[in-house]
């Protein structure tokens, strides 16, 4: 998925980028004809990026904004960044599900879990119903929000429940964990 985060592969600050797509969106709202799908879609999709600095060093917002700007061609609809101490996330969005909601990075209600996501969770509607029955309260129709509720309920075991093609970076500031 284009992710490199081991110290042997990339010197600090370590960065990770990943993009996967699985559906054919209606690109006409971006001024792109459908017949160019094979060429265009590979260049118009969400993009995610992140940075982890050494402990005690603040994640540089300028670097995250530069990463986002470099991915502008991947997500023309919105851009967002988030930082916490030595870690930061950036996102470029191509709106496909929940066009009005779904801004990223997205956070859980407690503000302790943060995610950037691209792709499609095929079983997101089933997971939404299951999580709602367990008491989860959803604020968007976006499949990204499923990741936050799944992680809060199941931790990293959430991965066993997901079906689809996707890439995401999830930061848990309460437990000091990063899930890629």
C-alpha cells in the first residue's frame, strides 16, 4: 500500500502514505468524463499521510500541510490535518459516501481516537447496524466512522470484522497506539 514506517526503510521523521480504491465514483462533478476512468481515477482519489516524530518533538503542521498539498490531485473535495504531540495525520478527500459529512481526520466522541481512511468497507452497513445495536451513536453516514466505533468496541481485533479494500491510519492517544 505504499506504506513505509520501519526505521531501516526511512529515516526519522517516519512517514506513511497509503491509497487504495475499489469503486467507480461519478467523476462528472469534478469535470472528468466517465470514459477516462481508467486513466483518471488512478489520479483522483483520497490520499492519506502521517508523520511520527521522536518523543518530545512536535509534529510539524507545515510538513503535514505540504503532504496534503502534494496529494491534492487525489482528493479535490476537502483537506484536513490533525496533530497531537509528536504525531500527525493529513487527508485529501474525494467524497463518495456521505458527501456532506465525513470530513477527515475523523475523531471519536471522546476525542481520543483519530483516523484517516481511504477505500470502501463493503460490509459497513451491517457493521453500522451491529454497532448501533450495541449502543454506538453515529454522526455521519460515512463508512469512515465505522472504524472509530469498531476500534472503541474491539481494539485491533476490529480488523477481523472488516471486509473491503482500504487503507487507514488510526491513532489512539489514550493508549499511545498507532494502527496502520
